[in-house]
C-alpha cells in the first residue's frame, strides 16, 4: 500500500508526505523501491507542514473553538502531515542487504512492506528465534532469530522496566536453547520461582516444554537429594507427565574456595590476602576456622601478618555472603551440586537455579561461584585440551539485576575499582565460548564497557531518560530511537545484533511463551494422552503435582 511521497532527504534521514487518511506509526517499517535499489525505512517522528500565516491560524483556530466549520483554501497544498524516517538498510537489485550508501530520489513513493520484503531482510536465519517483526504495533508473520554461535560469546543485554516482559523473554530464550538439543547451554537464576512452572495458574514454565526432560537441570530447595523430579501437569483437562533431572540447592563449606569470595568484588586487597593465607595454612577446614575461631586466635595463627580490624571485617563479610544457612552448609552433603551444574552446561542443558528464599549475600556468592566454575572449566579446556574444548556448547550465564553486579557503585564498594567474575566474563568470555546475558531495569547504572561489549541488545519498554540515553549513546543503529523506546508496549522490543547480521534496529514482538509452548502441549496431548474431544475449548489453566524419584 502506498503511504506517501519523499519530499526531502539528508544523510540517512528521509522526510515523506503522508497520504490523506493513511495511518503511519512511529517505529513502522516502510520501503522506497526504485530502479537501482530498495530502501527500508523506519519511522521515528512526525512533523506537520503548514504554509498558513499566523493570522490565518489565529482566525481558523478561533472559528474551530466556536464550533464553526473550518475551510482552508488549497488545503492539500498549504497544510499536510509529514513523517521522518531513517534508512536502516538498502537491498540491491541482486537481493543483497547492506547499509545505505545512497538515498532515494525526491518524489519517490513510500510503501508498506509485503511478505517478500520481510523475507528479503533475512532476519530468520539464526537458530534462536525470539519473536516476530512488528510493523508499527501490528505483528507480521516474519520471524526474527539470533545466531547463537555468534551472539552468545559477544554477550546479550536485555533491558526494560518492571512489567516490560523480561521474564517472558527469558523463558522464550531458554526454550529456544533447549530446542537446539545441546548446541548451547544457559544458566538462569530464578529469584521469584517463576521459570519452572510459571508464576501463576495461567502461565507456563520450562517444565511444560517437552525438551525439559532431556535438556533441563533444576537446582532447587524442593528436593533433598539428586533425583528425577516426576511432574504431572494438568493442562486443558488432560494430564502430561515430565521427569526432570533435579539437584538440591545445597553447597558444603568444603566446596568453596577463596576465589569464590574474592570474585564477588566485595573484598579489599588485605582481606583477599588473608583469605588465601588461611586457606593455604588450613586447607579443607579453612572456612570453618575463619568463621568460628576468635579474632585473636586467627591473629596469632597468621603470625600477626593481618591487622585485627581486617580479620573482624573479613569475618563479617563472609557471614553476610554465606547467609542464614539455607544454601551454604557447614556439613558437606554426599553430592556436589557445582559439579552437576558444570556437567549440565557441558552437555548443552538449561540449568535453572531456584533461589526464592536466598538472601542478597547468598545470591551473590552462589552466582559468582557458579559463573567462576563455568568460566574456569572452559578456559582450562581451551588451553590444555583444545580438541575437547571445540566440542563444548556455547555457554550463556544470565545475570539478573545486572546493575547490582556491574555498576560503578558495586565495583568500587571497597573504595577501589575491583573486578568481579561478571566483569571478567564481559572482557574475556568471548575467547572461551562463554557469554553473559545481562538483564536489568536500570541500564543507566551499568558501567560503559558492559554496554559496549554487549553486541546484541534487546530493548523492551524503557521510559526513563537516563536509562535509554545511555543505551543509545553506547550502541550503534539507535540514534533516532529514543521516542520509539519510550512508547513501546509490553512485549515489544527493538533488537540489534551485528553478530547475527542484524545491523539495524529491528522492531519485534517477543513470542508469548504461553502461546508457543501451549501449542506444543496441545499437540502432544492430542497425539498421546487424550482423545481429541477432550481438548476442545478448555481455559488454559494448569495444575502441578510433583514426586521425587531418587536416581540409582
């Protein structure tokens, strides 16, 4: 459909006159098709054009205020609407997509995109589908997919306010990773217990996906020993059974090392030196000794090499990170949850760590310890067994509330700039196939290198100026996107991903996890579990029953 005519161009900006009675929306994708190229435009603002004098405007507005009819002589010539758009890409006559190298001529016609135009953009060539292309607020059938092998090592930044759809996107990404059947792995920390079975009776979780039986490891306080968690789901009047590998969320003190603490970024250099000194002298019971021994005993034990104030402060910080004893226990269990997590990552699984009752300190220490072990394992294999490393899946570690770990405030909490495991992964992870998924509602708090090094960005509704300004400032292809970012609806996003070949801001509607997995469930039920007559039109409610089956 024709929507307007080009009346001005400068740089990569195009202004076009909007046809009468045609709706053009901010963020809408349009095209200008000329003999030598096809230009794809994204609308970012509007500007009415008026040749009326101030006296005419005053007279006509007064008449309108009084309820009288307003007639404008030669209205089509003297008063009309224009839209401003940026050229996001150019398709040559051979069908190759690249950045704009020229501009469309004046008076070229601007049209809406059709299915063939969307296919020419080739945004669905990746193996991690995340949503549909949007045309304004309307959803097309064209899929947008990320290339996991190229995207994961260069990190992903997901930002949006509360209620923007970050959790739904996390489930969609986890589902896409499980469907690759071992090609990639993902570690998720679930602080609200919403990923496994859904946050409410109308929502679905990862356990509803058929792939969860083989490619999901569930680490949770709901089981007491390693087991296959038998989950019976009642969905649309029928029962579906899943058996998911589960491990208790229990870590013994003897499984922790000094670097698990130091890489949280919470300790000063003297405190770190004291940690390592006690560890070398006490070995296995080093942590129990630091916690239980009086400060004077520790002072004498280290031969007065550490100040008493350092000892007291270190004990306080360690107790804060270890929390109330729900996750980290003095008595070591017979199993090693860390080994189970790293093993699942190396098999290409999604690892879901359920921490609804963890304190802030426990959450930070657990996330650091898990991420450190994954990074160290991949780094050592790359250096000492490159043939085995080549076979490993690309690993993605999710960092919920990333601003708590990677803001200037958190990295300088000790009075000096400190590295933590996530800042290390942001700088060096790409060399070892380890990437980070930074999820935050306050990207304005993040340090600049993290935003720069996250080459893939998925920007959900983000109305606060300090946040979207910082993302735009340190990202390509977002120069004219501020108004659109502010007006996104829930589940709508702008995506840029140069590693995936997406070298412009693509407006998308993120898949609804309930829709894509609900469809799979309905197909599974209709084939295996119940006659078709039983799945007619039930409300999409579900119930969950659980039973732990101990692994032999």
